[in-house]
């Protein structure tokens, strides 16, 4: 869902000057809320006739139930030292952004199972030096393959309606991991692919879930860091060209001035970028409803500053790598902290999305509040650890993490998998995903979409 980005900037003044607010929230004329969107929604208040027959999922790695299984198969499959055979989906060695091999899996799959429905990836593929390879029911192929583990769309029994992919952004095709081979089809393309395969329309027996925007935020955060670094470097280079005899103190002052100015500009640009992404996502949601979808569930984004990645800023991903001081936790209430900017960008996105969805025929689940509650009151959710990744970092990503790869050095084990919230720096364990699925079911009951 994100690259390892770092940022250690003078954010306090920048966020105070930024148009979307040093308080962490944008300030349009009126602010919608999850409650106001749900109250004004014209979505149905009773179950679909005959019940739900299909789930259609759009989004990123948080909803991806195996789009990159081919990458995991390449690491663990036949012919490797591990020699783990591929026996179908889900692949126990990897392929989902969580701890693979657990019976729970991703929340989308858990939700489908709870509704007695099947759900498989629409496309499974990954880039190679010779081009994109796809995974079909009989193995890898260079031929684009859709619905390989499902009945065809024309049958009316297709389960290949999980279009979410790790790394995907809302409209930018060059999502996180794309240069390394990830498909990262953006939500705009995901929706178009659905319409192309399923006769250009949705129907009233489908539950449509939309959870996206995380990668737009991570990208915007990384852009702030890159922009400021470039501006400071240019300022110093230009000053030295004009006066090669500048003292170290003078150079430091030039750096400080450039950093302050560039940070303000970069933060404003990042906030504008995520607000635009929210507008674009809202436009896709409106397209979905205009094409016949009646039961559409939209999720606000969790506050990434509460994840191990966010808590570790600015040390996470620094070059050269640096270990944080003992007991270090980035304070997302401190306007000078990089995790404050990360939290701010999430809130800007969520607020803009809610404003755009006010009065629309959709329902919203508050993913932002859910994660905050889990971190604040872990025991209430059955967690004993909400700060440390369960997966061994040697796996590089939870995409390749499984029940046999715990981070034993920090106490992770098969025995405590069910009580840890995070699989890696940003993705939940199966236990974390199950809470999203269970919360969705409870919300659906409250909306009248399923029986109590």
C-alpha cells in the first residue's frame, strides 16, 4: 500500500499557513460527517429481494484478496528452495497483504463468506522483464486472463468481482510498486473493467465496497519530502554559485529559509492533491450508482499515523537507515512532527470525500474512527499488541508473509497471531481484517441491508 518514505521537516509553520488547516481538517463552508452522509442517504433501508448474490470490491491492498498471488508463487512455488505447491486460491504462502495461510484472510473474503458468497480476484498478474504474466487456473500465462478462478461473467454466477489491487491509486496508473511489476490498476480502471465485463451495469443484488485513497496519501507525503529536499539543494547550489566563500553558518541559514518556504508550498500542494483524489473517488462512486448499484458501502480511510509506519516517522525508511531512540513514537498531535502531516492528509481526504458524498445514495463506514478505537482500547477488540508488526521484516512485505514467518525477535508467534493488529507496517493481521468485516456486517444490519 505504500513505499517506505521519510520526512523530517519544519512542519509547524507550514501547516499553520496551509489552506487546509493547521488543526488537521480542511475548512470548506460546511463539513459533512459520516453520520450526516448516512442520515441523508437515499440508499435502500431493506435487504435486496432474494438477498445479496455478489460482492464487488474496488480499492487497494486493504481489499486485495490475491491479485498478486503470482508474485508469491514466484517466490515460494515449485522450483524454488521452498518448493511449496500451488493448490489454488487463496495461496497459503502469500498473495494477500496480511499473514497468509491463516483461515481468516482478507476482510473482503471474510465478508463474502459471512454472506455465503464467493469472492476471487478479477485478474491475477505481475510484471516480469519479458512483460506481464497472468495466473490462470492451469498456471502462469502471458495471455491476459480474467476470472480465471471463477465462472465467467456471462454465467451470472461469477465470483471474480474483487477488482482491488495492492498499490493502486484513485486515478494514477503508476501506483506504489508499479515500477517493480505490480499492476496497480487505479480505481478508475477497475470500475471500467467491471463495466466492460459485466454488461455495463450493476444490479440491486450486489454489495459494492469502495475503500481507496491510501496510496494517494502516501505518494503525497513522499512528494513533500522530495520537493523540499530539491528546493533546499537548489537554494544552496545557487547561493554558492553567486558566492563560493559562504560560511557554514550562512549556508545553514539559507537551508533553513529555503526549507521553511518550500515546506509551506509542498504541504499545500500535497493537501490539494489528496483533496483532488477524494473528488475523483467520489466521481467513481457516483458513476457506480448511476450504473445501477443500490447497495454501495464507502469506507473512510484509517489514520495511517496510527500504524507502525506512521509511529516510526521520520526514522522509517530513512537513508541511511536509522534506528529510532528507545521508546520513540512520533506524536501525531505535534504540528512539527511528520506523522502530524500524514494524519492531516488522511483527514483532508476523508473530509473532502464526505462532503462530496453528502446526499448521495451510499452508506459510509467510519474506518478512521475504527482504527483509532482499536489503538486506544486494544483489549476491547481482543488485541494485546497494536504497535508492532507480526511479520518478519525479512519477508519485505506482508504479501509474502505467512504463518511460518513470524517476527520472533519481537515476540511474534503462531500462538499470538490472533491478538496482534498489524501484519506489517501498515496492513492488518487476519484478526484486524476480521474486525473490519464484522463491523461492516453490523453496519449493514443497522442500515437494514441484512436481517438482525
